[in-house]
C-alpha cells in the first residue's frame, strides 16, 4: 500500500491544493460588478469553471437575468464559448446629450456606466472583448473581435448569448421566422409558447419558421412580480438578425441568428463587432416606451447635412388597391417581359389606380388639407405578373405606365406645394434592384421625389436567402446610404425590424416590419394590436403603420371583401400619437375623408415631429395613453388606445405649461361605440384646460380618443 503520508507525497498533495486554491482565487478575481448611474441596476460578470464568460442582471435587488452564458460557436475550429482567461478589464462612465434629426423628444441623454473585459483563449491564442453598457433603463452588451493573427476571417455557426429568466413570464411574442414579422402577437406564459406555436403561425407571402419555441425580438415580457422586460438588439450592421430560442424547461432564451442559403450564420473579418444585445427593464410599463437605450447604442449620424431630412404627413394611391377596389396593374395580360412587351398596344383593364387624373385628385386633397406628400403605387410597368414568379427582371423603376404622366404630375404637384413619394416594389429580386438603383434614384431626383417607399414582398432572389440574413441586412443599409447621396428618405417595407439605425442614418425615416393597417383588409388585426406594437416592434424604430381609416367596413369599397377594421374611428385618430412615426399616412380615400371633415381636422392638425413625449398610462396588451409636444410649438397632442374590453381613461394634464391655458378639442368614442358593431360613433367636444385639469374619458371596446391642446 502506498504511504500517502511520506514527505514527497505530502508536498505533492499540498501543491495540488495550493494550485486549486490559486485557480479558485483567480476565477473569483475575474468577477466584476457595475451599477447603473442611479444604482438601481447591477450587472455581474464572471468566468465559469471552464472559462466560459457569464453575466447576470438585477433591478432594485430583483433578478432580471440570472447567470447566463456568452459566446459564439464557429463553423471551423474551437468556438469562442469557453477556455477563456481575463487579460484585463476596465470601467468607464459616459454622459452626453444629443439632438436627433427627428424624434419623440428634442434632446436625448446618453448616460451609462461601462465595463470592458478582454478575454484570451489560451488554446487558440485568440482574443475577444466583451463590452457592457449599463443605463438607468437597461443593459447593452456586444462582442468585439480585434484584428489578430489567429482570428482574421471566420464563419459563425451560432451565437450563444443567453437570457436566463427568473420565472415563467407573461410574453408578447411572434413566431420565430427568418422572413416575416407579419403575425398576430400571441400573449401567453413562456411555458405555453410550444403549445400555441402551430396556431400562431399564419400564412404569409414569405415565411420560414425554425423552432417550436423560437420567438422574435423585440420580445416584451412581464414577470409575476411586476417587472417589465424587453429584449432586442441595437446597431444591426453586417450581421444576421437575432431571434430567440426558448428552453421552456429552464426558462432560458438563447440567441438564434438568421442563416444564409448555405446555413451559415455570418461571415466576419477582424476587426469586427456584433450588434448590441439589449435588455430594457423597469417596474413601470411607461418607462419601456420612453426608453432611448436602443438609439443610444447606435453611432451618431454620419451625415454632415441633414437639412433635407424632414418628417412627412401624406396621402396615397394605395388603400383603394389594398381593399381590392382598384388594381396596381395597367392590363390584365400576363407573362410580361420588360423591354419586349408593348404597353401602348395593351388593353387597359379599367381599374388601374395610378393614372394621371386620379393622382391629381389626391394632390388636390393633400394641398387643401395641409398635407406634405402623395404616394403612388402601381405607377411603373411590371405589375401584371410581379408576385410569386421568381422573376429577376421584374421592374425597372423608371418606366411609367401609359396613363401615368410623370412630368405633368411633377409640375402639378409642385404648383400645389406637394411632394411626390416614390414607390419601389422589388418583389424580393435584390440583384435587379441594386443594378437599377442609381438610375432609379436619379429618376427620383430629376422628377421631384425626395422619399421612397420600398418593398420586399415574397421570397428573396437569389433563392435561399432570407429577409433577415446578413446579406439582406447589408442590402437594406446599402439602399439607405445610396439614397442619401441623392438626398432621398427611405421607408422600407418587409425589411428587417429596426434596431435604432435611424440615429446614424436619419434618412431611414420609416419601416413596416409588422402587421400594419393593410391587414385590416386581409381579415383584420386583433383589437389589442396597437396596445402591444409600441412595446415590441416600435422599440427599435418608427413604423409606417398607415392609420386613419374612417370607413371601417371594407365591403364599402369592395363588396367581395368582408373584412373590417378592428378599431373605432376615434382610435384611428389616436394612433397618430400612440404609434410614433415621422412618416404618417392619412390612409383612407379622399372621398371618405370629405364625409368626416370634423374628425379629419385632427389629422390635419397633429404634428409628426416632437419636442417632448410623456407616457401618461400604459399596460401592454390593454391600453396606452401618450402626450406629445409639437416640435417648436406650444401645442400638445394626446392619444389613447385600448383593447377589446374598453375602459375609462383618467389622465393628469400636469405636463402642460402652468403659465398657460389651452383650448382642448377632444375626439372620442360615443357611449354606444364599439369596434365591431358601431365603429364610426364618435363625439367631438371643446373645453378650456390647464395644468391642473384632470380628465376622465371613456374608451369603447377597440376604441380610444385623441386630444389637441392649443395654448391660448
């Protein structure tokens, strides 16, 4: 038998214990804590026993994110998930204020405490940095890969960022999908996602789901003890969009990147950084809506001259096609090949909406009612067989139909002080769009168009690419930066959801990237839809939601379409305030607005750019009431939207200037209003108010109200 008490054995055993103690001490020294400036949030960083980086986050001593792993798996060679040692760490504090080109407030404060940890992987001699920024309202974290000999070009197999939650939270979620966010929001506990997923996945023009528990960001959560938590990303540049895969046994969400056609998740070359992963948290729902964390994690604007970037209120030749009353196409002939088909010889179908006389009618309406621009869809050749044919040369973006006189409409609009808004539907054919882009933008500049609504309906060409992959995300940004060279603003539909890039590129004036008003003609949105979107989709940037539908029965325009708008007329007015966008459409038809000019007055008056914003009351899925102060003016506007239950809203006007009195015009649901049975029942009343006024206002099921407050 070996005598373990021999001196040599004792020394060896002691050395092992000493080495273990030193290792444990070293790992303990690798833990770091930082606090938010108001000290209500605490971030804890540590390396695990295997050298894996981890973090956790608490709010007022309550766990928000439990210990969660960080790292990336690579396609070749060892991953960047473990075997790390801390080479160095540093903390910092940053505090500045900046003025957005357009936005919800005049000035944004960017104040955080930072932690940067430099990690080295001994086995590969690779270096990776982790950056943490802790604001009063949440956390941003990102990976940073410096230029180095052993990590130059690499392919991501998967990112492994975790968000280990402290409970089975209530979630407002969309099915994880590489191609669309145009789903109804499902509200459930996280543990119920798996059982509800099949029902949540409804048909779409292009969709690719990936997991029975995969969900998209921004993801809104509420804990049982009243914490509101939002998970998203910021500064999505040269990288794939992140969804989240849920481990529903342990309540751990893990990043899931959108792949390319080969299944790869990203191609990087050092030096490189990932987007920020964001966690916004508060015990007050309104703080989530007021957060500017995502914007603050983006870089300042790269443009020296931003004078040409201006918010827009517009009407458009659009809703009549969406409802089926009119058509985008000029003829009913099919199998069109651009360049060889002679439209001059084609038989017109008689339903083409983008004709010169009809567009002039919209221009006249815009000029009469103080709007800024007119959008026209279906003006250009190619709409006869644009969808579902996988055509490469589907549009050329410069050739109008025979009944659309570009020069005359340019002249006519200019004479009325109205801008024309271009429409570029790509049908997902990206190579075609990019090769035509310079000519298309020049065509716009030559003919008085300073903004474009682009679209990416259908599957992407080249085949196999997804709407939210790295390649497509690079395309979206390319289109925006190229547009800036021509002083053109971009409103991209079906593109990736926003991640605050409008700070850096403020000509990205709008996006769709969710179920907008058009779906009210395709079966309808749920009545609680607009009480959720500001907590989810709008966290990353404004949405071109296209509100303002007054004729809620679609059959009034197209007897074959039995859909209806799941909203009262009064709530349609409220959306101009609650659904923030510097790009707001009066989406209904001019002849309908002419019937309700007393209500349309609010759309005329409401601003599209703001100096201040106050969330007066909010609960995701139930109600939102917001007050905004018009840019450079003393006027305020209030909007309130509620779900299918209806409610009485009670608000305090203490945000008003105490030195002034205001003329209030209240556009509200009548007592017998209901989004299903009596949606157009509204009442308008006027009263004098001041900062001491307290209002109690009824909101019908699926309803709301809007208020203009003009200083006297």
